C-alpha cells in the first residue's frame, strides 16, 4: 500500500515536472489585472505636442509617446489598439497618477527625485533625453539669456520648466517675470500676441511647436540648454509587476533596434540562429514574457505593432527635424541603452 502510494506520488511529481513551464509564470499585479479585466489600457497623454502626443480632427492620437502606450497594450493584451487615451495637462499628472484614473502616463514627463517620491511614481527607462531651452521671435534678435533680461518668460504650469527658468535667471543675477499658463496652447497664444518675450519648455516641445507653426521662420530656438530633462513613461508605484512590464517593453524596443529586428523582418527573425534575438522574441524555449506574467513572445506583438525604438523615432520625430543626437543607441555614441534581455 505504502509502495503504491509512493509510486503514485512519484508519477504525479514527474508529470508536473513535464508540464511545468521553464520559468514560473510571474504573478499579475493589481493594475495589470484591471487592464486585463477591462480589456484596455488607460494611458494619460499629451494631445497638443505634435510628434510626441497629439490628436487629429478625427480624434485619433499619434506620436512617439503614444506608441509607448500602444507597445504596452500590445505586450499585455496582444492588441496595440486596446488603449483608452486620456489627454491631460502637465499640472494634472500627480492627481491622475494618485487617483488611478489612468494606468500609466506617457506624456513628456521629466524624471525627478520629487516626482519619484511625492507623486508615488515608478519611472520607466528614459525614452527621450531632453533639456529645456527658449524660443523667441526671430524679429526680436534675442540670442542669449542676457538679451532676455527684464523680460517676460512664459511656460505652462506644473512643469519642471518653472524651476529651471527661475534658476537660469537667478544664477546670472538677471531680473525676469515668469508667466505660467494652464497648457501650451495658451502659452503660444500669449507669445503670439506679444505678451511674452520668450517661451520656455523642453527643446522637443519647442521644436515640435516651431515645426508645426504657420511660419516657422518667425520663431528662433536659442542654442541654449538650461537643464537635464530625461523624459519617459511612469506608473503608480503600487504595482511593481506592471512597472516591470513597461520597463521591459521599452528596453525590448531598444534591444530590437540594437539587434536589427524591425516591424518588417520580425516574422523572419523568429527562425533566427542568433540567441539574443531568440531571447528577445521568446523563441526556442527562451523565457521572455513568462518572467513578466505575460505572453512569452510579447515582443513579437510589440515590434509588429510599433516597430523598434529607431522606427518609432523615425516615424514621429525625424519628420520634425529632430536628430538622434544623445538619443542615439549607445553603440552609436548615444545614451540609449538596455540591460540584457535574458
Ligand atoms: N518635461 C517637463 C515639461 C513637460 C511639458 O508640459 N511640456 C509642454 C511643452 S512640450 C507640454 O507638454 N505642453 C502641452 C500641454 O501643456 O498640454 C515636465 O515634465 O514638467
């Protein structure tokens, strides 16, 4: 009897070993679970910065930051279109994050100590290394910060820019007036009506606004960078598993560029002999998504949907005249680097 039980237990254990996945499927966190239950990811975004996040007349969102939302929806739900976008202003970010109104924010947000802690945020890897600067009317002839002495500098409320402008003028002992507005449309309207001598925000925002204006030549972006603005997506720190999914989706996009895996060739790459590609795509018994509690081959869906990091950059930012610069891959002398996908 004892022997029979023993044989049965051994047989059962062997069977379990045979069917067990190579990696224990990670447990799904509360935010990931609510996304799965709802069947869509709520992503808080920008609606008025073309190239990064904007909305067309048909109500469709597009841009570099929007593709990050699509990539995360593809990773979790297998569908890049399973996203509900919520357009928010810069000042609304902390409350939207704390209230759970959105699952994540992908809206040119600078990673800072105060936001990481007081906002209760978990920042994903930086997707775009930026810095704040100034745009003036070309006709004003202003070329330096000193030329703006005593002037009115306009920006939007609830941004890192408010502090950076104050620091830049105070450091130089220059008088200035800082005027803040609710959103960047209001900033530009004030600038156009000559209520501001300069507008300040991230260089990416200045380039976007200038490139899409009626008369780009009438605006000049000064060749001055007054701060570090590492921009990237963020999520509530209450769900580390969800944060890991965002983090590894971004790193997966970077790794794909590094390995030459694109939206065009990803299906051919499934049969690649390159073990790094097999690991990225979760092929040949290599674990990828299984570590994150999602489809093991999640990066195949992500890359098919939005392409790799370079493709996203080329689609949305290159047309505006944005260069890769420090946002080139580390192998090309830039800062874009991902840890090993294994
Ligand atoms: N990166 C800065 C600034 C972000 C920001 O709000 N930038 C402006 C200019 S690109 C913007 O998004 N404007 C759109 C809006 O006000 O809705 C931050 O995180 O505070």
